[in-house]
């Protein structure tokens, strides 16, 4: 059996974007830092990394669609944070952000990762933005690094 599996490597020429929803910036700034660190640690050239800032998680799919249509990027890493409050707003925003990212991705053949946190508490968000549960921004970036390599293997 032939196994096709992506490796954790970049050649330094990949053009990658991070789309960040600024709302809850105390959390999302850490997610961006994790994604950028992962990109550089795996051989990415910082000059080939763009940060696209949008107001919040709801706007991420719109910026993603525009970035995908531009043809400028080899991969896109989406990060943001939606933290549950006392109203149903959390349910609507988290669902629409997730559906929007998936929908935009389906019509394009480049890797896109969803590193948008959807947590019940600020403490859970902090845990996932670089403390005891790791950094989900870094994980979202490693996902697209692996997928970039996998796509390259599948095109051979």
C-alpha cells in the first residue's frame, strides 16, 4: 500500500496569510504569535507571511473569501476567539464563522485551517492561547504546513 502523508516542512517560498478576528484581542494576539512562530520554525520566510485583521470572528469568512479569490496565497490560517456570554449571540457567531470558513474553502484548492476558538469561558480561551492546552494558533498553522506538503505530493 502506498501511503501519501504530508510532512512538517516548508521550502521558504510559500506565501501564507493569517486572518485574525481582533475581538478578544488579548486571546487572539497570542494565537497570531503562535501561528507566526510555527510558520518560522518550520522554514517559512517571514516576508511571505501576511496578517489580515478583521473586527471579529464573524468577518473572517468574508476576508477569507476575498483572500482566496486574490490568488496571492498558497495557504490561509484563520484564527479568532468567540467566548460564550449570557446571550445566544455566541451560538450564532461561532456557527456562522465555522460554516463560513468551510463554505469559502470548498471552492478553492489551497489549504485553509480553522483556528477560531469557541470556548465557554475566558479561562478556557487562555488555556488554548498558549498556556496549559497549548496554542491553537500554532496548531492551525502546523495544519496548513502539513497540508501544503500533502497537496504537493498529491500533484506529483
